[in-house]
C-alpha cells in the first residue's frame, strides 16, 4: 500500500467503511434506521536513513588501493547494503509494527512510532481462546504471547508447533475467522485468491521432509514443479498448500522468549547486513516465525527516493560517499473513529518451534 502525499514526517489516511447494518422490509418505517458514515484512520510516518563510506581522494592510499579497485568494490557494496537495509526495514515493520528508522530514538517520528508486536499472532496448537490477546502496551502483550506458548507446551521445542498439515489447516481457518485477514488476488490459484506465506530455510526443510513428522503435508503438498508457471517464477517459491503460496526467506526473523514467570520478555532477531546474523538460533528456546501476507500487508511512504550523496575534506584528500533517502514502512493498523477499536486485517505473524535448532538428522 502506498501513500500519495509524502511531504511530511506524519500523515493520516482515512478510509470509509462499508455499510454493514440491516435495512428494513415490508411496511416497516425507515425513518430512524439511517446508517451513519463510519471511518477508520491510519497514521503513517517516514524518516531519514543514510549509509556512508570513506575513501581517499588522492595520494599514497589511493595509489596503493587503485590496482585492486578496492574502493570501487566498496561503492558497489553500498548498493547491496541498501537492498539488505530495505529488507530489514520490511521484516522489522512486519514483526514490530514500524521500520527501525521510524522508531529509532534519534528520529523525528520516535515519539509516535513506539514498537509493539504484530497485532495478529498465531501459535500452533493453541485453542482460539489461548491465542495471544493484543494489547497496546508492549510489555502486557509480550506476557500474553509467552503465556500462550506456556499454555501449549512451554518454551521448549515441539514438533507439533512446526508447519504441519494440521497447523496449516488451523491457520487457514483462523485467518478467515475470527481474524478476517484480507486475501490477495492470486488468479493462478484454484480459488483465485489466497495468502503468501514466507518461511525460513530451516522450516522449509521440515516441510519437504516426509519423515520429520507423522503429520506431514504428504500428497496435499504441491511442489514447485506442480504449481502454475506464473507462480513458479516468484523468487523463493517452493510450493502451495490449499490457498497459500509458500516462499522461502533465508532472512526470516526469530523470536527469543525468556523469563521463569510473568512478566516475560521477548526479543526479535534479524539477519541484517551482509553475513551479520542476530537471530540467536543457537539458543535452546529460540522460536522461528512465518509471515502471512494478505492484501496490503505493509504501508510504504517514500518522500525522498534513495540517492547518492558525497562530501570532501582537506582539499578533497578525504572523500565521503553514500546514499540517503526518506522512507517509512509500517503495519497498517487502523483505529475505528466511532469505537476506538484497533483493526489490522492485512497480515499475521506465526510463531513456530525449531526442534534441534532445525537439524533433522538427530
């Protein structure tokens, strides 16, 4: 979802809701049954982000490096860094509501963009009443999430909390009711619409291993070479299950719960730039995640496109080169102006286990 007016650090999107009250029949008087306009608001934000490197303008250092083209290679690395940075911003927004440049303490938007978890969290095997209850207070919501883990077997690693056929079925039902997550139009699917689910490479290995669990996907799983050709071309796609297209994301975030009693803590881990992996996958209680993308799962504001910047110092003996832009990614969390209800009908975060930290041969 994009935003047209992208000239300020903060904006508001107002959407009109569909009519949903009954009409009148027969000789019933219509006067007094009028339905008022209902709207919902979404506050959107954007903030600066930059990446800079230094290199010599001339002199001995420049001469020594020129034969190897070291600094030319570093300039190319800036482009790759920005691709990874955008991916980090997207994943961070999906898990913790806002991209890190919006919630950073130094940003103009920090006071408004207070991090919290995705409003829709699904934990396998949890009964509907055991699924985490959203709370605007992050500490309270965190405790609700971990309490749901405790109620379904504790913080350890359980095979029934991986992506099995039963989990897919339960997730599909939960997305439709009670969450009513808006479906993406995917004409190539038999239903014409559905969801995109991103999983880690470790969870993907479990999906494709028929011996890992007795409740595996079996013949219900459509491998990549059996799905429509158009979907086959999507980056990372490995198959479909019912109305879900499954894609591998090798940078899928993790969650690490901790604490022996309430209040608990929960820490998100990300693969950030280059080989820098902050996902704590070696921890005994680490949790994998999956993203369920519905229609308009994230909002993007970009008032200033990414562009090159440069600086010089000491008669250009030292040079600085980099990139800068103004952008914001966030979850589209709406507030009903009539009731104050918080609504986010576009995505869901699934918390999964990694038995043996994803090692299947033990």
